C-alpha cells in the first residue's frame, strides 16, 4: 500500500493546500510508502498513479477538491480516498445549504440580508463573503460604500452572501471519526480573522480549550456532531462558529477538508486531546485502511 497525497488545485486556496500537502507527506513518509501529486486542472491524472490497495490523502482545499467533484470521480473509479464523499462535500461547501441544515437542527445562523450594491444607503456593518470559498478568501466586513465596492470587485464572478454581522468570539469545533475534539477559540490581533490573520505569523493567538462555560461547550459539541452526521460527513471535518456577545452560538460553515499544516486549527485541537500531528495523520489514514 502507498499513500498518494494530493494538493494544489486551481482554487484561491492553492497555496494553503500545498502547505497542508507537504506537512502530511512529511508525516506519512515516516510509516508508509508515500508520494505527493501537485495537481492543477487535470485531477484525473491521479488514476495513473493509483493501484488497488492505495489510499489517496486529499489535501486539496476549495474548488474541485472540496466541492464533491474530485470525490465523485474517485467514487466512479473505485479510488480509495480520505475524508467525506461527494454528496456530503457538495452540501458542505455551499454555505447557504449547510446553514439551512444547522438551523433545522436548532443552531442559530447569521441572517442573510438584501443589499443593493448600487444604493447609497444601507444598514451596516454587514458581511460579504463567497458562498463556496474557504480560508476567509473574499471575506469582508462592510462599513462603507467604498468597502462594499472593493468587496464586490474582489468577489466578481462569485456567488456571494450578504449576511448580518454578528460580533463575538470566534470558535472552531473539530470532529475526528465521530469524536468531538476540544474547541479552539481564535483571537486575531486585528479583531477580524481574515486571510492575513490566518496565515501571517504572530497575527493570531489561540485558546485551547476555549473557556466558554460547560453548557455552551456541550451544546456546541452536540450540535456540531449532529451537523457533521446529518450532512453525511466521514472521517473528519471542522465547524466554524461565533459565540455572540449575548453568549449565543452561531453556526458559520463546515469544512470537509480543513487545513493540515502542523499549526492549523484542526491539529491544534487534536494536540489538546493528546493526539500528535503524526498520530492524527495516521488515524485519518487508518480510517480508510480499515474499510
């Protein structure tokens, strides 16, 4: 058996994906025969490197790597891969759909609002973000007409969401094989967990486990697992939330292919649970190896 780590892709999260892929490769090479494929447009080349018994470790973020497209191809070719299947990925990457599911399960979600981008007057602040991107790409908090024009230009051609701004503490809940790991609180220096805060050293601090009170912790863990299972996720995923100033949890989105560098949120949560990065990667591989 060999492990084929795939990363790169064509989405705006390509750079992050490569970093995840390299970290995963360094880990799996300690125990397995492994190789890495840096993908671009033609992901079907994976088939040329795959033999029965191999496992593809999907380190792609966003785009065809997280939308269900590559998962559907793997399923049709009987290629064994890590993470959720095509249908779960199609739902999870669509923030509008995943929010509807979370809402039905009893978790509050930020309300979508109607905004005329050409109007001079609008209620602010509010959020503009793409419906199907991660890593805070295209995410803007709007306080002025100028900011709105910048956000619309950045997201040109994308299906965007206009959403109420919920002020509060940013939290993330990681799930590994139906086990909910310790919740992480994200504390960005700027007050906004945007792309720069995520990937610039020293711009963000983290508290693990988050000190949010036992009732809130239990509620978030229970509901996050319900979202994970209702969508049909497999293996692992990460759910992002806001705890409002009124101490009300809000669901934001679910990521079926979370960052897997040694400093990413999912590994931080696993580490707090006593699971080293190498052990985490080994467990993800093991989930497929047992199938």
